[in-house]
């Protein structure tokens, strides 16, 4: 908890300083069709820190959650409003579109439920769930009908695992941790996405390892977490949970070690913007 909080605080301060002292670059990033959506993770990360803070200080957790949720909602409305105006290049459509509304809404539901606000959690879940369905249809249309993603953007497909996996965790949070039909359906779709990503891995890895490969970790860790929460039903999840737990930990360890290697070489931060 302490290490995560320190990292979050440092990154948050650097993010704020960027908007103060490098405003032009920050605005360029906000207008970029791919990089823009990652800004929404500032609110998501704040809410996750709020979740971790609950055992230590409920007041601090409430304040952090309020701030993170407000930022997430504001950014999602701003970004989605721009998308609704149209004029977007289909080639710039990637799974990062899930981040403002889908990732933000599901995490909001998880934390609101943990803080004892079930009705608000259900509202957040509904917003995220139906946004996921709408955005996925747009994304799949792009993948099926538009020229192939350029290599630097292919690791963002790892985000495709997040909606059903994080959605499963959120659903279990708002329904009292009951592994019912919808919970299993979400996990089934998450497992399908994981298998599809494994099948596409040689194609994705035509892009040498970069920070973008962290896109796989959010959904992967949520997949293992949801499986462990459902393992008590003594069915399929009880069988799969240990294997998923090991596979996800190996995945995160490999990405972490590869990241440390890039940092040691001074190559972790890309020198040019992503192509669109």
C-alpha cells in the first residue's frame, strides 16, 4: 500500500506539473486521438488508491474517491462529447477508447460498493457496462474493415481484456459477490479475449517491447482477481483460478522485468508520438 501510494503521489504531482510548465505538450496530448484517453487513468488510479486506503482511513478513502470519481466523470464527458461530434479517423480507433467511460465506470462501481454506496455503485456499473457494449461494436468494426493496426499500436489490444474482466470484478462487487449467470458470462467472454490475445501475440510482438505492453496488465490482474472471488462455487472457476493466478503473475513479472531492462537502457520513454 505504501509503495503504491508513493508512486501514485509522485506520478500525480508530475502530471500536474506537466500541465503547469509544459502546457502546450499537455494540450497536444489531450487532443491526440490515442494518447488522450490515458489522461482518464489519473482518476482511475486515484480511486484505486482510495480502495486501498479504506482499511486505514475511511475519511481519506472517501475524499480520494470523490476526487477520482469527479475527475473520471468530467474527463469522460469531455472526451465522449468530442467523439459524438464525429469526424474521427477510423484508423485511430483502438481499445484506449474504453478507458474514460468503461474502465472509469467499473472502477467507480468497485470502490463505491466497498465504501458502502451500493446504489451509486450500480449506477456506475450501468454506465460502464452499456458504454462497453457500444464502444466494442465500433472497435470491432474498425478491426474488421479498416487496414491493420500499425505495429506501435498493436499492444493497446491488451486493453481488450479489461472490460469483461474488470466488469466481472465490478459485477461481483455490486451483487454481493454472487457468482451467478452474468458473472460466469463475463468471465467466459474475458477468457475468450485472453485466448484471442494469446493467438495474436506473435503479430502484436512485431512491435518490440515498450511501455504500451502494460496495457495487458489491467485486464489480466482483474481476470485472476475475479476468478479467485468465484472459486468458492466448486465449479469451473475453482478449477481455473489457480492456473489463471499463476499465468497472470508470470505475465506481470515478465512485463516488469522487460520494463526495468528498458529503463536501464534509457529507452522506456518513446522519443516520438504514436502513429495514428
